[in-house]
C-alpha cells in the first residue's frame, strides 16, 4: 500500500505543489504584515481580492491534479505500470482516492482559512481571538465543524467514486461498444438518480416531498448525520463495484 500511495502522490503532487507554495507564501506575507499593522487599508483590500482569486485557482489546479492521478490509472503509458503492479486493484484505487481527497481538502482548507484571516484584518479583528470567542461562546460550533468536516469528506468520496465508477465502466464493460460513451453517460445518470432516491428511507427522521421523478427530504439534526452516513455507504458500494470491474477487465 505504501508504494500505491507514493505513485498516486507523485502523479498529482507536482501541479499542486508549486501553485500551493506560491499562494501560501503570498498569503502568509500579507497575514504577517497585516497582523503587525504594516499594511494600509488599500493593501488589505488587494490581499483579500488576491485571496479570493487564489481559492478559484487552487480549485482548478486541484482538478488538474486529480485528472493526472486518474489518467495514470486508466490511460497509457502510465497505466501500463499500474497494470503490471502485483497488487489488488482495490489497494491501487483506495490509495488514489485517499491521496486525492487529502491533497484537495488540505489545500482548499488552507486557502479558505487564509481568505477568512485576511478579511478579518480588514475588520480590525484578530483571527485567533475570533476563533477563541466563538469556541467559548458556543461549544456547539466545535461540534458543527466536526460534523461539517464529516459531511464534506462523505460528499467528496461519493462524488469521486461516481466519477471513477463511470471511467472504469467506460474502460471495461462499454469498451469499443457501439455508443459506449452514451451508455456510460446513461449509467452515471442512473447511479446519480439512485443516489438521489436512497435518502427517502430516512423519511422517519424528516419530511419527504416529490417533484415529478425526483424526491427531496428535509431532515432534523440526527437525520442529517444519517444522510451523510448514507453517502459513505454509497461511496463504499461504488468502491467495491469499481474495484471488481478493474479486476475483471481493463482496457488501456
């Protein structure tokens, strides 16, 4: 497994590392100078504007990095290395998914926190004091952050597994079949539709509404946690199906 994490990290690290390093250094300089009171108001406005742009740039670079990791698994010539590795496909898939998730979430968390910090400097507030005051005033905020992080991870994993399941299906069961691209798109749409229907089983914890072919559900706090727990279960199911398809037959 260590080797699989290494290969995945090397695939998606380079496009992210340079951009993230530049963004981190620039934000750090602005934060230090602003905290010391050495930035005029106009410079603080500029820093916040650049921080907002950095969030968008980092998001695009993360997508590019994720595509590089996915291509390494499915597209030649890098995919030949994965095909020859004497390791279960689920290990390769798991290492790739975890690597993408960790790099994406960490980089985005850093640039978003930096933007919040710079915004507080404009208001004349201390970032750490605000965090401390919120945590002391309302302990539920800490719980909300923990639950929010769990929801973010669950949602991320589900989205990533839907994408990887679709790519794997295109490279296996629909490979060189007439209309394979359309069949793959229909399969992905069917999976997404099924995912949208499954939360209806949580009806005892909320209110279900129907809009044509689609259903929506409003949940209480307990139901919301169960909702994202379903995301994890669905992501795990897609992970199993995807790894089985990769073991069965892959066309590179």
